[in-house]
């Protein structure tokens, strides 16, 4: 039984073809495409308002040169929100529970912000490794610590997203299994458990959106340090 709980995190394969490719492609087909009409429909208007609002909040602390990243980071946030939300549906697979995928998104983007900082302002970028006024004896130690903290950022991004979604999915499956087992034995307790499951599902919906926002927000903060 313990192994079955983790089967939901295995990448599904059909006829030797990994279906994670389909899971990564499908969300883009769900977004309404822009029209040539003068007035958009309500769904498209709501989508444009949502994207504009989130993009404005993300890039509020970012300098003007960093606004070139607006399209890419806004698209990434919508992509992660879609994957996280679709993963809450029954009989679906959540690609963002795979650490390899999250690291594949986090590491190149983090590395791009570091390269931009080294190219545009190398003195300030290297200055983050050594705070001003550091005693001479602590300089080597602080440089090592700050370097480790710099390189651990993409790992923290990937692990945070993976751990939060994995824990939520496991908790939902555990409570759903408990409710199904308790239903013929103790119906009252099973109803209370099902109520708890409903509330937890609402919480997971919020977590799915918040974790995508936090992932992109931290990338924008790393970008702000280097532009």
C-alpha cells in the first residue's frame, strides 16, 4: 500500500512513449487565442486582465532593463499554474511533481540572471559575495558561504515546488483512502473525513497557484539583483 501512494508520481508511459510530453503540451491548448475583433469576449478579457495584473506585480521592483523578461516570466507563471491545477483533476499526471522538470526550468533561468549580472555589472555582482565592512579574518569564510548560497538558489526553487505539490497530493490521497475505508464502518467519521478532504482540496488549489507565483517571483528578484 505504501508503494501505491507514490505510483501517481511515476511518469506514465503508453506503448513505450512517455506521456509527460502530452502533459506539458496540453495546457497551451486550453488558453483562448486572441481574436481580430475590436472587442474581446469575456473570457479573453479576464485572461488579459489577469496576465497584466500579475505581470505588473512581478515587475514592480524590477528596473526597466529587466522588463524584457516580462513575456517569458509571465508565460512561465501561466504554464506552471496550468500544470499545477490540471494535476488536481482525477486520473491526471502532474509534471511539476518531478524534480528533474523543475530543476530544468529553474537552473537555466537562474544561470541566465547570473550571466546577465556578470556581463552588465561584474563589480556589483561579485560584490554580493562579500558584504561591506567584513572583518579580514572572516572574508574567506563569508566568500565560501555566499558562493554556496548563490549556487543553492536553483536547487531551492526546484525542491520547493516539488515538495509542496508532492506533499499535497500525498495528503489528499491518504485522506481520500481513509474516507473510503471508513465509509462502511463509521459513516459519520467518513463524512467528517470527506469534509476535511474537500477543504484540503481547496487549500491545494491555492497552493498550486501560490507556488507557481512564488517560483516566478523569486526569479524576478534574482533578476533585479543583476540588472
